[in-house]
C-alpha cells in the first residue's frame, strides 16, 4: 500500500481533510490510523501501486456503446481490444478517452466485490472538460432489467463532473430510486471548486448506513439523505452495491455538442486510490 498522508488546512473556522500535490507540509499517518476510518476498518482497497492493467482480481470491464440510455458517444472497450483506455502507472489508475477517427473509445471498470454500508472513498483528479463526463458511483448487484429495473433498483452517484450540464469546476452527488430520479431532486452534494479544479486532487466519499447516506468532499459532509421508512420506493439502498469508475463522452449530461471540441486533446480521469471501510 502506498504511503498515506494527511494535511489539515484552515478554511475560515473550518478544518478540512485534504490531499494535495502542490507544496505543503505532509505528516505521515500512524499505521493503526491508516486502517481506521471513524471507528471502521479498511476492508478493501486498490492503491494502484503497481504498473500495467487494472488487477483483474479486483476489476472487470463493462463494455458497450451509447451509455445504456444516456445517449453517450463512447464505446467502452476492454484492454484486450486496446490497452491504453485504462492503465495503471505513476501510482495512479488513468482512464483515458480518445477519438480514433470514427468513434470515441473509453473504459468503464466495475469492482468484482460489493458492499452493504460503510465508508467508500476515492482520491481523484477529474478532467473538468466540456464534453466529458467522469464518474465514481455504485450500482446494486440485484439490478435486473426485468425483475428489478432502474431506477427501482437504486443508484448511488458519489462523484460526477459534467461541465456542459452543471458548469465548470463543479462536482455533484446524487441518489436515484423510483420515488426520486427524474430531476435529481434528492441530490446529496454539489460544490464549485474554482478555476484550478482540473489540476487538483480531491477526495470524494460516501457515508452509508441503514438510516442515511451522506456525500463527503475532502472530509466535509456536503449533504445527507435520510431513510424515511416508506420502503424500497425511496430507499432501495439496503443491499450490496459495487463500485464503478468510468469516463463518458457526450450524452445527456456530458454534452454531445461539446464533445467535438475534445477530439485530439487529452481526456483523462485519474484515480489515486479507492478504499472501502466497514
């Protein structure tokens, strides 16, 4: 596991936990603290401290076109097709989208394991480019188009960045269910990080138990949705969910008209680590 650092930075009267790549003072976390998050134990992680393709014991590719109803432009491929859409190097996972002259190629990775409740966190550097739509999110293992279709099955979006739809430098977090999906009315987080956002690393997390779900940015709770006790229509989040990392191009939120401007440019979604605590 790569070394874990923490820095405390004053933000007015608020202290926030942040991980930075710019000049600052770093303090190594004690080994005991490194496997503990608010009383929970680290049960799974990928630190991307190796080189090559993402570990097939931890990740599997989901392949296909059009974003399954989102009208996206990319074709999600695996590394057997072309090895540079998802590469681990320099201590990071790099998900890359590129235009090959006829279509966009990109990658979508799902964890092979799944979890019910806990704290799920990733340290990310997003593209923040109009036309791109990177995401860190979760879907339930019991999703089925016939017996348990979307959005009835539920969906947890920990981090989405869609400058075309939401504005530059903005990240948002949402929950989806049968009772609240049409216009993201149950958003659990949104923040404008400022003009340097595309060059910065930030942590995005999810606090999740049987009573509530909170989005956490750089250690700060951005919003919380509570289980109202009415059942699956509004709370389908009491089952196992797996993690998804993907980089979409165009589509309903990504912005198909804006995607043309990305051709020939570097479009990357960088992941420093993904960790699950329970």
